[in-house]
């Protein structure tokens, strides 16, 4: 029986980042479980393969998830992937992974691209200790409640945000955390990749930092006076 779920990290932009192991896993899986068939269909076209795709995202009902699990139990291998990056991180695929593990279904993972680690390394900030908060709430009050907890923390913070809301996030982050260094990384691994570093709440205009594309923010943790000096 080959019943198992394989979590496959896929490129966040540059298709050259797809590893040989990932290609093998995607090519040998019986079917893919994806966020969006249009996005994953392009990956299949790039690889020159055709696999059945099942959609699983935040809108997928539990009954559909049950059907996918039953198909795996029958002895099939399913590849779980997101639209880009590592599945099950800030991703509903974690629910499927949890169910498989609880039911004794084998789970494997093929490591690879991640916007979290890529943005963190490009920021140049202290990365030995950090926290990933994903997408925060849309309202200023919700954002403030999340970030207030880190006002005195040395942990570097990694966040996802829409380019249309980044200005609001930067302003509220400054109110909660004070003036500190941060970085905005945009379109990671793509042609127009950009890394901009500054001090909260400074934010360049759109001529310097276009408000489009996928954005990951890295906010430096509170530094001791000795480290600042």
C-alpha cells in the first residue's frame, strides 16, 4: 500500500528553484491537492505532466476533505502543494496533514522554497530567533493587539501582507513597536525582486516601492542598548 501524503514545496516565483526530489514526487503522485488548479496547472505544463487535481483551500467543506482522505486510504499517493512555497505554513493544508497523521496515514515532506526564510535571510536582521505571524487582521485594532505583545521582544517578526494594505500595517506597527528597523521584500525570486530597508514608520513612495506583487515584511526585534551601540 502506497497510501501517503507528500508535502511538496514549490517555487515562490523562479521555476528554477524546483528541486529534483520535488519533480519526482509530483511526477509519481497519483493526484495533486492544490489551492488553485489554474496556478498548479501552469506548473504541470512546465513539467510536461498531467495529474488529476483536487482543490483544497479555506473554502473547502469538511465533507470534501473526507473524500480526499478516503482516496488516500485506498492506497494512493497525494501530493499537497500551495500556489507557491511550502505547504501547511500559513496554509489550510495543515488541516489535511493533521488528519492524516491522526489517522496513521504516512506523511512525508519535500523541503524547498519559502517566502518566510527567504525574506528573513535577505533582511540582514538577527535570524537566530524569530516568529512568523502570517497575515494579521485587517482592522488597525486587530493588528495592534497582535503586535503589542512584541513591543519588548528581541524576536524578529516575519509577516505577510497585501500590497494594498502595507501602508496601514507599517503605521500601526510603528505605533505598537516604536521606531525600529524593518524590511519590505517584494516579488521574491521573480524578475522584479526588491528588498527595501528602513525605519518604522518610514515608507517610500510608489515610484521607489510599487504597491503591487507579493510582499513579506521583516521587522527587527527590540535591540538592547549595547547592540545598538
